[in-house]
C-alpha cells in the first residue's frame, strides 16, 4: 500500500466531539443508510398507495389534495418547530436526536397497519353507527383519514429531527457526498417499490402496508440503536416570564426572532420552499394523469424506475458537485432545466408516449434538485441550532404545501380534470424559484461566499 493510501486510510474525521477513522465512518454511513432505506421503502409506498385507495373509495381530487398534501403540511406547521427545538435543547443518555426518532417509530407502524385495515374497520364502523352512518364509502374515507393523520403526526416528528441527527454525526467535509448516497438509497427503495410492487397496489394494499410497516419498524429502530451521538454543550438559556401566557408566548417569540428576523434566512427559506413545491403539481396528480391517458400502473411504475435509475447513477456525482460548487448553484441550475422541461411537457404531453418522456424527465430533474440541495441546511444554518432552523424552513415549505395541492385539486375538479395543466404550473413555480435562488446566491457571496461564509446570527 502506498504512503498516500495509508494516510487516506488513517485520516481522522470529526463531527463535534465525535471522531472517525475511514473505517468507522463507513460503518456510520452503513447504519444511517440502512435506516434511510427502511424509511424510504415506507415513504415511497404510502403516498401512491394512499392515492389509489382514496380513488377506490370515491374521493374527489380536492380531498386527495387535502389529505395527501395539506394535512402533512398543516401538521408540519405546528409539530415540526416544537419537535426540532425540543430536540436541540434535549440532553439525555440516548443523545438529543435518537429519542425523537425511536419513540415515534412504533406509532408510525401502528398507523400503517390501521390504513391497511381501512375496509374491515370501516364496515364495522358503518354497522355500529347504524342510521347515523355516512355510508360505507363515507366510513372508509373517515377511517383512512384518521389513520393517515395519526401517521403524519409521528412522521412529522421523526422527519423534523432526522436531518439534525445527520448534521450532528456526519463530518461537514463529506456531507454532500453522504446526501448523494442518502439519495441513492432512496432511489433504490423507489425502484424496488415501483418495479415489483406498485402494479399490485390496488388489489393488495393490505399486504404492502403491513409488510413495509414491519420493515420500517425493524430497520429504523435498529439504526437508532446502533448510531451513537456525541457530547453537546449546554443548551442556551432564555429568560422568560413565569406566567402561563409567558411560558407559551416567550418560546414562540424567541423562535420567530431567531429564525425569521434576518432577511437572509427569509430568502433562503422562500427559495427552498419554491424549489420544493415546484414538483408538487405533477407529483400529486401524476398517477391520475397516467390513468387518464390509458396507462397501466405497471407501465407507470416502470417509468418511475427508469427515472429513478438515472437519478441513482447521478446521485453520488451530484453529492460531489454540491461539495465542490455549493448546493445553491446546483439547485439553481436544476430548477432552470426543470422549468424548460415542464413547459414543454404542458404543451406536448397529450398521449401516453409524450407523457412518458415528460414524466421521466420530471423525475430526473426534480430528483437532481433534491439531491443537489439536500445539504443546503448544513452549509447555511447555524450548526448549534440546525434542527430549529431546518424546522423554520420546513414551516415555510408547509405553508406552500398547505395551499397548493388542495387548490390545484379544486381547480382540476372544476375544469374537468385537465391534468396537463399540472406541468405548466410546475414550470411556472420553478421559474420563480430560479429567481429566488439567484437572490440567495448574491447574499451568500456578500456573507463571505465559499471560503469565508459564517452563518449570520
């Protein structure tokens, strides 16, 4: 072995008080990526299977948009800030992140089991309510909505804290490449689900929800047990009033002041929200668009596999590019290309063939944005309050997701379900996001840029 290889192998990586050799860093990556695989197998299944179930139960596009898009966003507005701040301030034997990941896990599994049992539970509820029942269909929508909301409550808690764990235990020098691998695992999960399982989703959703719920419960719990956090300095102490109103109002005031008072962070949050929501119109209704063109779910799943496969090949390269050129620049380039493709898709996607081209491009370019910008928070937010600032960004994003999917669903219901318009809407939002990213890059340079940037406080 050469001296250069030996030095590389013996390199010490640091994240806070944690130190890693290259070997122990690889072990850390292995456990985090295993938990990520379990998370994304669950995540890739729940939304499309839930959409198909709701359509079977007779839900309108407005209701689909409300449950799939707005309920998670609304819960994120209230739950994510609380969970993230509590996690930032928590100090315990298991660390400050692991308890907020491990405790919600069985609750998420329970909710998936409940959604799997929607039909028999709804039939039982219909019989119990008797003449007061809204009907079998109404009961199914009620039961599914209940378990979906329960699922999203605990999903929101875990999601708000997972990025904080990564920020705390992964060295900053390799964070972009880690997120490239993170994205690759997500894409592998998506390919597995869409190649082998989505074709059975309408008839066998019970088995899919139960099986993936068990996989998530076991896999994510194992990650939480095996990943160890370091030591943290004492949390900041804020003077507050001892009255009941003060105990509620003062933390909110401090949170808002710290996260939203600086105009730079407001622009960062807005740009991130616009970039994330650009794909929402197509994502929310692409299943129904494909079916309206006579496309089978098996073929739709294969299109996703193609898009995810290309994204998988690109994922580590995109992580490296983010480390090399900064995720802000990568995000701007991806959004510009995405906007052009979406406008073409809105004009051309009138057949199953042209839809296939536009949709695969949508998957690749929206995925490029997600992978390329995954480490923005680690590069821009104050490290000691990462989860708090990440939740503040998520809160802004939730406002967008709270409004867009149900509004678009109501628009589609009123206009005869012209799903082609979703491409134009995604392209328009992407253009606005490009402008916002350009303004953030300008401010980023004024704060020191790539070499001398310090997160403003």
